[in-house]
C-alpha cells in the first residue's frame, strides 16, 4: 500500500503574529458590551454554523460558573471524549479562554481563526445582516466555536460571559443548562434586582433542556422555575435533588459525599479549596449525568472520580507561596468575599488577624465597601492597589472603603509592590490573601511566575494602565 502523504501543517505563529492578532482583537473592547444575538448569529451563519457541530452543557450564574465549567469538562474528558471548554475572563493568556482536553488553543490557531472570523464579520456587514462591528466577546465566541468544530470535539462545556438571555453564547442547542447562583452583579446591564438578574440568566433555558440550579434565594429561584415550567424544562435543585454532604478538608483539597437523582457517591475528592466547591462539584456531576443520558453515552463512578480528582482551575482559593502562606482568589462580589472569608476561617480557625494581610483591588462598579467588610475579620492590614484597567476603582476610593474596617491601610502603586509589602506585614505563620479582581490575581501570577513568552501584556486589552500602576 503506498504511503499517504503527510498533511501540510501551518508553521507555529511567531510571537509578533500572535501578539498582533490579540492586540487587534482586544482593541474591540472600545465597543463595550452590547447584549444581543443578532450579530453573533450573523457571523456564525457566515462560518456555516460551527455551534451546531457539537452538543454542549451551558453554564450561567453569578459566581462559580467557571469552576462548574472546569469540573464538568474534566469529568467528560475522563470518559474518553474530546471535550471543548470555553471560559472567561483569562488570568495570564488569552489562550486560557478555550481548550480541548488539557490543551489550550495554539497561537497559530488564534491567528488563523481570528482572520477567518474577521472575514466572516466583513461579509456579514457587506450583506447588511449586521449593522455594527462585533465586540471582543462576540469575536471570541465565534473563534472558539469555529475552533471546536475544526478540532472535532465530541462535546463542549460553555460558560456564559454575562447574564444569559442576550449573551453571545446563547446560540447553543444545549441539552443541559446550569445556573449556579443569583447575586446582584452587572446591574447596569442585567437590571437592578435579583429577580431581573434571575430572569436574564434563565434566558439560557429552552425546550428539550434539563436545568440544574444551585443554591439561591426563594424569589430568584421562583423566577427561574416560572420561566422553566411553561417550556417543559425540568429543574434539579441544590440543595434538593442534588446535594453535597460530609465534607472534610485537607492540604490536598477536600473530600465529600454527593447525591444526584442518578447515583450516590461517597468520599469524592477535588484538589480545590473553598466551602463553595463541593456544591459546585455537585452541580457539575448532575449536569454531566443528564448530558450523558440525553446523548445516550455512558458515565461511570470511575469517570466522575477521575474527572474531579484531576480538575485544575487557577485563581480560586489557590495556595501561592509559603511563610507566610499566600492565597489567590478572584472573588469580586460581597457574597463571594463572605464565602472566601469563611473558607479561610475554617483553614485557620485560631488565626490572629494581626498576623495576616489582605491585598485588594477591584473595578469601579464593584461594591468595595461590602467586599472589604466581609474580608475585615481576616486581617488587621490591608494593602489597596489599583488594578490595571481603565475601569479600576482608584486608590483613594479604596482607602476610604477600608477606613473603619482595617486598622492598618497601605496604598501600593502596583501589585509587585503590594505583594512585597503584604508578605513583610504578615507573620511567617500567617497568610496573605490577594483578592478582588481577575486582573489583580492574573497580574500577580505574571509578576511571580512570568508571563507566557508569546503573550502580549494586555491586562485590560485595548486600554492604558491607570496612572501610578505597573506598566
């Protein structure tokens, strides 16, 4: 039999090619957030609908949706399936936003994929099917879905970017939808009340889907069920039909029992810390069970155990350094800050707050007063630092939010300085917590570990750093 000629492969993208592609894409931040599905639908139509080439689990919620996405994708991968994963935002590299199995999208695939999506957008504009430029997130969504098709994924787990009903990911015919929590967030876009936000997130639900809903207040839950009922979407609840119990923690992470309508599991382990992660795991397992059932695919207890034990998700109660121990967490709402404080309190039940320090920075639209109030029992010292974003809350405002909550308040010009000051302020047996923003956590990881060689330094793409912050 004659040998088949090897397929030609595009050479790896050079650093300048990739950096230029990401910079070009990131410049679209100036278009802001424009909820609505007309533009993404038109661009995907020009690409011959890549979103129809795979089935998916669609994950919405105010917090925990990234963790649920990572866990569900890891469990599905443990079955031997080829699984796409789409999350946002990223910490260090744009390439973190989309992966297949353990592999991120390559720089070359970003360069080629973006060129293809840009051409599709230009054709749609020429045809008159769109009347504006696609946003950063719309382009990223189209790039991810087209790449998943080219990678021939068997399934994908897709995290909603903002809200749900009008989010650009809401073009999927997903058999399972997850709504993790409902909290006050992005009220300028999603509406001023919990019911408004629940309504927007429940917009991912459609006929033929099963919903898995995490712990939330009675009013928002009733609103989700009001939307689910007339379209025949069954709802599994945590707690309720889905539960996590008998939780214990250790240096390696945590262990717990878990129950779903399908099966009961004992002594499951995840290498993640935090009191919310057992519940997130329960949502992920229930979602994967329903997904596999809908597609007629097998799921065993071994798949679940292996998937949870191998999950990776950085910046979520991540240990970072020793003596003093460092902790990184992207919490940026009062509710997530309270859960973070409770999680650290159970790890350090007898800790003297004077031996600990908090490094804090957030965006201007966040509720800094309430977040710092939730964190105040953990430490006597807070170092406030502006995050590298045009939307950053300035240092003076953060200082005012910290007054009366922390006895010692220090203003740092950048994250590298803040990290050094915090480590000097904390006792060797205490801890340093860095929290308040994905940007802040990502910047610290980049400072300590270095950024990927091919990655342009774009903390908040398309904008300049605030005065006095790291360049």
